[in-house]
C-alpha cells in the first residue's frame, strides 16, 4: 500500500528500449510511473540471529531499527596504514585514471571512485576477506556472502564532490536485477571522517520504506550516474518526509572506523570544501541466496566491475 505520493514533471525518453510496466516478479518496481511512491519494505532487515556471529542481540535490534552499525576499532592501525598506502598508490597511478573502472570528478582530472578494487589490488582483496567484516555481514544476511561491488571513494580536500541522497538497493534492483533487500554495505574509513569533510549521512529508519522513483532509465546510465546521479534519486517532498520522520545522522570517526549500512537506507554526503581529504573503501556484501536476475528495467545489465554477475564465490574464512 502506498503511504505517500508526489506528482512529478519528469518524463521518460520514448526512445529508450526498456520495459513499460513492471515484471510479475518485480516486488519493488521503480522508474515506471509518473509519481513517486513510498511503500513499506517486504523483506527482513536482519536475516540471522545473535547466535550466528559476533553481534549481540542489542546490536542486531539497533540495526533493525536504524539501518546501520558503527564501529571504531574493528581494524588494527597496521591494517589501516597498509590500506591507506595502497589507496595513495592507486590514486597517483595515472594509468588508473584511464581504466574503465575509474570515475573522474566532473570538471577535473581528480579520481572520484575506483571500482572492483578487491580484484585489482591484493591488499584490498585481503580487506574484502577480513574475518571480522565477513562475520558481521554473514550474521546480518543469514548466509554466506560474496562481493557484489567494491570501490574506493576519494573525496579530496577543497573539491571533493557530493553524493546525492539515494537508496543503493533501488539502483541494484532496477539496473542489476538484485531481487531482495538482503545486502549490506561496509564503509571503511582510511582517513578521519569528521563532521566537516563530507562524511556519510544516513536517514536512520528510512530502510523500512521503499521510495519508488520516477524517470526512465537511460541506456548505459551508469556512465553518467557514477559522476552525478539524476535518475533513481528521491524527490524533495519524499526526502523531506523521511527526514521529518527519522532525522539525519552522520557516523564519524578516525581512520579505521567502520560503518555497516543496510542496502535500502537513504544516504548521501556533502561536498568537501575543507583541506581534509576523506577516503573510504566500500565493500558491498550480498547473500549467495540473492544473486541477480535480469535487470528489472529491461535494459542490459551494468558491467561486472560495478555489479558482479559471474563470480558468487563466498568471501572470508571457511566456517568451522
């Protein structure tokens, strides 16, 4: 049942070859109608239990209610330093900027994001298999997990651009064909995330609702959306309603702090006009029981370096 609706003037491009109505198996349709709809989620938030991993019942309940968990000391200082050196190496490699996996800041030659880093970097592959991170992801998702997406987000001092409010699941469902809300993102701070340098902002509790957006998905949408996303973002009225109902929080911490956030929670970050860089590694864990089907928009899937469709090998140490 729709909770709210907001008219919009945004229209679809009639030349775009895509579905004109949702498929029968589409439980979370989006980008089909001319109105934004906010509906209730249909999936659990936590799929495991307190006996399945390191998180306590209290932590699981907090995640269920708020859609995120923040930790200050999951990684050792040595692990953080090794990863930070790797980020700096990748950032200064000019050949990286010409790779398909690289996203350059609009209006500059600065590296904004680099995808599939768990495949291209031995250091970051070890991070993606880190026992503490994987154990939490397994517990939240109630199964073995694989990496759906990995990336570095560089938000340099003075000119690091914003990431507008969005639900990751809306894109992963529509453009990648992920069926259910059974995914979790892990943001690992390799520089201090302060209230001033564009930290991750979350609308806690918003993961309990699903915002169905307007605007048809263009072909090869990912090429533009990774620099600036205009399709698959909520409208002002919906965002205002979510913030009125739930507020905004911004988990901050020193290098090495880790934030897990639910795939459907509304989040974003401001631009960074301070001299203080904000560089994070993002790992997206998906349940091995939630692998992608054909994209729900009807277009060809995004490239595997953005959305894994071939290798669902579980990460982390084997269970005892």
